């Protein structure tokens, strides 16, 4: 009996010694969370929407600005459609980028001249195309991007002065300042890049520029003011900069 007790105690001590020498179990390792969407990429896209604006013709005689010829009048809202190219770079949640877009439009309006000018004459302003180069600063919420934008704009414009007998046309390329807000959503993400949808508003102020200089057929020289308001939606295709995307949506 004593021998059995001694043997059992020896076996127990040996098992404890083996357990003490055994390496500790490794802690559980959590799988890394899927990487969120990164907006670092270049893109091309198409966009379209509507634009409307205001214009005013003011008489100009040499360096002297005279009375208004038309007063401020509205330019009819018209379709605007074109393409865009740009690049973005994301630093943590901040997204910095630039884009250039060019669009066709046919925004226009005309009114009768006001006294003391000939009320039988009609003056009008037309915008035929618009091109903008803007910077963008945004805040990324994974697949959503909220951004502000500002830059320079160019537009092809035409001013007409007409009565029942004759029409005078004067064309100018305008330069102005553009600023706006927008949002973009990465609707489809793959290893090569993403397809995104965007919606934005841009206001453009072209200031004032001289037309019909020198006067032609009774049409007086004038400074023409012009502003634009544009709302548009677009689809962009973004290509990654050698950056894998872990999660596919």
C-alpha cells in the first residue's frame, strides 16, 4: 500500500513539472479589419445638368461707365453636358485634388433696351461653352467624399444687339472665378479602382467685359456683366495608383 501511494505522488509531481516546462499558449490574434476606401486616384468622367445666370449691359464711353442699357436680366436655364479629368490624393481623412472639365451649353437671354436708349432695340447675352480648372479639398467618410472646390473658369460668349432691320453680334472669351460644393460616392469598388457618382453646385462670376467696341450700326459700346449657377451630376471612373483594395463592394 505504501508503495502505491509513493508511486502516485511521484507521478503527480512529474506531471506538474512537465506542465510548468510547457510553453505558454499564444494569445488569440484578431484578423485585420478590411481596409477602407482610399480616394488616392486619377479619374475621367462625364457630367451633365442645368445652368442659369444673370447678365447686364452697361453703356461704356471711353473710360466712363454710363447708365444701364438693359438692367439686370435672367439667362434662361439650359442644359450643360461634358467631360472631366482629375486626380486626388488622400492624407488620413483629408483629400486634396484638382480637376478640369469642359461642357457645352446654350444659356441665353434678351430684353428690350431701357430709356433713354431706343426701346425698339433688343440686347441679349449667350453662353456657348464653359471650361473650368479647379482645386478640390475634401473630407473622406470611407466611400463618401464631401468637398469644396474653387478655381478659374473660361466661357465662350456672344452678345447681340438687334432691331427689325439689323443685328450686331460681338463675341468674347470670358475669364472668371468659380467656387462650389459637392459630394461623391464610390458606388462600386474593385482592385483596379472604382466607379463613383457625384453631385455638385458651382457658382461662376465672370465680372464685366467690353463688347461692340467700336460701335456698329447704332449699337453702342457696352460692358456686359455675367454670372453662372450650375448644378450637375456625374459618373467618374477612378484608377488606383498601384494600391490594392482589400474589400470589394
